[in-house]
């Protein structure tokens, strides 16, 4: 194998390794941010309930405040209500 060929293979290997490491780091950040978001939402729902907000008002607030869709908001709401039962 010529030196030129070896260098080309090493560069390709380093790029592949770097991409894999970057992808894993990115996924780790997304997981951490997602967990932080979930905890914030789950923390807000009891406060909204204590403020006598209706189910619809709570869902609307979550959708607007956290930029999530209605199905996600409903899922978080149901989780909190299941814990309260």
C-alpha cells in the first residue's frame, strides 16, 4: 500500500469516527434537553390545576408555552392525573 493510499484511508476513518462521536454527543444533548422539558411540563401541570384551570386551558397553555402538539400535552396531562389518582 502506498503512503498516499494509507493517508486517504486514515482520513476517511477519522472522518467516520468523528461523525459517529458527533452524532452520539448530539443525541445526548437532545435526550438531556428532552428530559428537562418533560420535567418542566410535569411540574407546571399541578400548578395549573391548583390555579383552577380547566382541562382545555391546561392543554392550551402547555401547547403555547412549550411549543408541543396537543397529543403530547394530553399525554403529559394524563400522566399527572394518573399519579394523582
